[in-house]
C-alpha cells in the first residue's frame, strides 16, 4: 500500500474566520449608526417631557 498524504483539515480555521468576519461586520454597522440618532438625543435632552420623542 502506498502512503497517502493527509490533507490538512481547515474546518475550525474557516469557522473562526466566519465568526471574526461576522463580529467585525456587526461592529462596523453599530459604529456607523451611532451618530444617526444624534438629533433625536439632542431634542430629548432639550425637552424630555415631549411624548413624541419617547
């Protein structure tokens, strides 16, 4: 019988890469939406009694 070279299993490397990619994508989306609600936050700070800002 001839000896066969075993292929290296990259399953866990692929899983780790996918997890890192998803985490980075979520972080980037959350960071980009941080300033989105700045005007609402300013309006709430200015007059917190207004029910339309809740």
